[in-house]
C-alpha cells in the first residue's frame, strides 16, 4: 500500500477535511464546527448546502446532465438574460453571454474577444500590478504578480502592466497596439484594494478616446458581494466586457463572460468554444442562485453585514484598518503575522485566510448572521492573543 500523497504537490497538505456545511457553518470529519468567513473564497455566497440550489441540482441531475453546446438546453438563456439585466441594474444592458467553467476560462474568453475585436497587430491587453486574473498561461500573463510568472516562462506575449490606481502610468502604456484594459473593481488576491470613482472614470475616458475596450474582472467581486450586483457599479462607469464566476453557481463550477452586443459581434461560430460550459447542471445551479439572491436582495445584505463586520474588526486593538467593499474585506494587522493568525483561527474553529503577510481576507457568506459575526470575532480575538504569546 502506497504511503505517499495521491495529489500533485501544488497545494500544501490540508490540515482539515470538511465533510458538510450549513449556511455559514462547516463541519469536519470529526464533527467539529467552524464559522466560515471565507465561503470557498467568495464562492458560497448563499452559504453551504442552500436548499434551493441543492434542489435545483438534484432535480436537474435526474433529467439531463450534458448535451454539448451544439444544442440548446433549459436554464441557459434565462441565466444569460438575468445576468444582462443585473449588469444593467434592472434594465437590459444590451449584451451577450458566453458560459465557461471558471473565472480563468471567463477571462480567457475576454482576452480572445479583445484580440478578435482589435484585429491583427492590435492585440495587447493592459492590466494592473497586484492583479489576479487566473492560472492558465494567458490569464497568468495578465496577472500583475511577477513572482507567479518566473516558473512558467516564457509566458504568452501581449500583456502590459500599470501601477494600480495610477491613471498617468496606465495612460503611458496605451498605444495603437492595445486592444483592451483589464481591471478588477477590487483587487482580491492582490490584498483587497478597491478602485476609486476617479480612477475608473479616467480609465473609461482613456478607453473611449482610443477605441479601447474596458474589461472588468468581477470573478471575485461580482454578484452582490460588494454591496452592489457588480463592483464596477460603485464607480459609475459602463464596461464593455464583464467576467464572473465564483458566486454564480454557489459552489457549482460555472463562469461567464458578458460583452456588449457590438463587441460580442467580433466572434464568429468556431472562434471560441467549451465542452462543458453552460451545461444543464451548472446553469440549473446558477438559475437557483440568482433567483434566491434577487429574492433576498443580496447586495443590501452584503452591504449591511459588511458594515457590521468591519466595525467589529476595528474594535480589535491589533486591527489598524479594514479595506474593501461590502463583504469583500481585508483586516490589516499591526505587527502581527497574518498567516499565523489564520492558522490559529482554523485550529480554534474560524475559517479565513491571509491575503498578505499582514492582512486577513474575509469573504463570508452573504447570509451570515450577526451572531455568527460575533462568534467569529470572539475566535479571532483569541487567536490574536495566542499568536502574540
């Protein structure tokens, strides 16, 4: 019998094995309960094992799992129309949707669309340093974190990076070879760094002046997490392309790339495809997720809970500030190792993670209760004391 791990070593060995969940609670294989302030990294926004999503998946699994995108299937059009309406804040944004299986795939679609829209010789995409757009070769090249590039060089060409929130530096990267600018409304993996109205307004202006696409990566921020349906809506601009995933299926793998109809028209049959994207099972989960989010007014819930969580965090002596929007937050710690705190929290029954060496990232389910916020704060305080000792 083999004693080595059956898994490739690109993740550390897990210290906990979760077997079930309910709302904002997780349970491990020893039936220990944890408060979940991570939600699978902004994925399970309706909490774990949400009845409506579970019922939709179970019902669909007894009817039809897959037919390929050569044919139509139920749920797909309804989900696409709903996303277009949410992007338009209640009215059609006159866009079209491509369904994928993940955020990286949604961004791959956006990058290919930008290149097709720009045409040969106008293929460059400008992104920001500290950004994160995925782990495929193209989305890794778009990701503005050089430490992640080196092991996989040479990366695909056609990507440039500008200093985050520095409009002048961004403008210096724009020339006739640039097809698109790709930015997150809140940099998640980069440390939870929100954009500003002034920055996004300036980027929109520069793109309009040069005929460049403004593409927004909403994979982590999108679908109610920031207190609006999409993060860009905080900044008063209209994007040309929007990518999303994570929360869309509440745990069922599904991603989507939305684009204005005039931009999407650059694609022709055969230009881009996927075997599983937008399949009946995934879109059944997405349909149930979106219907539930709309019914409970998820953006308002995220805004309210985010304010309460931020206020509670600032009540801890070691927290110097919180950053973010809604329930996409970082807590900056004073002279404290965030990774050590996160590990100790896990031992004590609170799930979160360190997004930098000094900051904790908090992306709990949008349905988290006041009591669960208070319970998590109590554990976090105990973990901070334990690490200090």
